[in-house]
């Protein structure tokens, strides 16, 4: 399914997870990135922002989100 995806710049921290907000076809969704220490999140985001955006777009295209509309990514999948 071809869906319009807008990924907001920056991230928030929620329960020690990096959270990126995105809008998919007018709906606000979140992507939770686990496996990054809170004190390393800013550097991780800066170094991998475009990789994260590409992976988020792929997950949206494949409709890979949980029952709450949250996309889950482990940082190890970006760094490997």
C-alpha cells in the first residue's frame, strides 16, 4: 500500500526508549527504538537519522506495526 509518510524531526524519550513521531495518511503514529542508552540517543539519532527514516518507511509500506499502531525497531538492526 502506498501511504504518505511524514517523519517529524527529532525524538522523545519514553520509558528509556527513543520515540520518533510520524504521520501516516493523516494519522499520528510512533516508532519506538530500543537498545540505545538514554545518554547515547542524541548521537545515535544524529548518526543514523536517515537509516531510521528509511527503515520506518519500509515498515509503513509493509504495515509492520503493533495493535496500537506503534512501529518497533531495535537499534541493533540499524548498526549491523
